[in-house]
């Protein structure tokens, strides 16, 4: 089993939060259908600024590269990019506090 856990952070564009949430409903199932991530339970969180965080586990280090070669995955990622900014953990106010707290979605 892999130990390559990823955190994907999506800051919705103004007025696009609900659209982003709908797209994310197919994100993880698509990655699983492509055999890229494990069955470890997905953790979905939301920061104070509305950023949605997905935490999941790649099946292998190579899975990350395969995801970029999958038309199905790239289609979902393009939809996500159209309604959200892909950002980093350091951009969140919570990242600058010990023991940050997030809303569970």
C-alpha cells in the first residue's frame, strides 16, 4: 500500500462554490475508476475562506504521473480549474496556526 497521501486545495471563484462541489462529486470516483488512488476514505474539509481540501492516497508514486495522462482525469481537473483556483496549504490562514481546524464536508 502507498504512503503517498495528497492534499488538493480548491478555492472557489466568486459564486462558484456549489458548482465546484458538484464537480468534486465525480473527482474521486474518476480517480478510483482509473485505478489511481486507494480505497482509503476520502477526507473533505473546508477552510474559513471557503477553500475545499480533499485528502486521499495515491496507489503508487507512478499513479500521480498516470493521472496527468488520463483523458478522464484531465477532463475533471479542467472543470475544477474553470470554477476554482488551485492553491496551496500555505495560502490558508489556518496554516499559520498550530493545530488548525477545518469544517468537515
